[in-house]
């Protein structure tokens, strides 16, 4: 399939979703010389961006480029050369269908990190099977990258993955600059699963922080969590080496340790005694890891992959099992060798 873009030419990019991450990436694209229009579900968010150059709701305190446009009208994105989709996975189907976004013959870049709860599909499968996105026009941009830091031009590295490597290079050309470095990959499955599954481990890391259990157990959690991510990814056709890269280990480190991490913060609330329902009522920002915990547990069962951390997190979140009891179950499992392959 031929390239959809001419290199170094200014492109018209529609960004679907005006959360913190979508806003930060829209700012990068504008700074790189592209014509960007960002669609927001909430009209007041679009108004604030247009009038005050700030997303007070999802990225407060960050001054946005004057040339960044925002809208609540999906029709104003119709002339875009390509799209960035920054929508939480649980709302992806409804957002695309209700607003009638047309992706035919367009490059579509997913930046969300999740696995659909009921279908157990990654975003690529949802968009290709249900939203008329051609497989060779799909790409994912992922890696250790908090919106709060990217929006302030803090040096960041990510990876663009596509089934057609030429499209990964197009994404690289769109976003790469002096503070946002983009690598490429052809392992879409691995990059999608890494970005999604690390959120489950990040919630567990937050539980450890909430319980004030210290560094030893958190290091063990991250290491063994990476093993679970790799096991499931390999079973689903990913390259296991992908999980040692930016979309796996890199994203895992930042999400398990940063005060910016919504998933880690949710885990910390759980560690301090709050229930799943209480957290949902109190938190406006979406933590993808809650739904992904259900998906990861179900995928492990479906593919007969051992995922003890995901299993215990499922029990803690959805069956109200005491976190210390779950930790005891993990520590007293039968002994085995470290390497799983």
C-alpha cells in the first residue's frame, strides 16, 4: 500500500479525544507544523482550549499552542488526512459509531491503552473489524509518556508500531522532534498488550504503596509482572523481546512509580481501603487498568496462561478480597524456577 503522506509536508490531523494525552499529542503535532483540530466530547473543554489555550479539565496549568483548534462537532474533522484516537477503550466503539467518524483510506493512530472487557479485543481488532480501518493504515503510539510531562516538553521516548512498517515510519515523521523521540516497531500485538497489561501491574504497585510495604515487594511485583505480560503476549503472537522495550518495561517502570499515574493512584486508594465502586464515584479521570484487569484475567484463563498477579488483582478489585490475604496467596504459591520459557 502506498504512503498516505508526503514526507515533511504539513498534514491535517484530527485528534479524537481531548483528555490529557490527546491534548498533549495535539500540541506536539501543532509544534511540528501540522494543522490540528481536536474533537472533544465535552463542549466546555473545546471552548476553553479555543478561548484560553488551556484544557482546564484534563491538563490544567499547561499553556497550549495558539494554533491548536478544538471542536465539539465531529463533522469538522472530516477533511483530516489522518486521525489520532485518544479515547478510553471502554468508550471506543460508542464514540466512533455515534459520531460517524470515517476512517476509510486514512492513517489511524491509536494512543489508548486497553483491552475491551467483553470481546477481549485489542484496539487494532476493534477498529479493523468494526470501524472500517484498513489493517495497513493502522498504527499505535505507546511507551513511557505521561501527558503532564510531554505537554511541558520534557524529553520523552515512545514507539510507533504498525503492521505495515512504512506507516510506523509515517507516524515517526509526524511526531518526532527534539523533545519527543519516536522509535518504530512491527509488533503491533506486543506493543498493544504491553501498554494495556502494565496498567494491571501499576494498580498492584499502587496497592503496595497504599499498604506502605516498601521497595522489596514492589521490585518483585514489577519483575514478575513483566514475566506475566510476556507470557500472555507470547501466547497471543507477540514477540517476547517487545516486552523488554519501551512499550513493555519502559511503560511499566513509569506507570508503577509516577505520581502522575492514574492506575497507580487507583491502586493506592485500594490499598488504603477504598472499594472499586467508591473509586469510580470519586474519580473523573479514567484508569484503563480496572477494565484491563478483568480482560487480562479472562485472557489468561482462555489461553491457559499462568497469571497469578492478574488473578489476585481481579480478586481484590472485583471480589473484595483483602490485599494482604492476596499477597499471602502469591507468596505461598508452590516454588518454581524463575524463567518461564
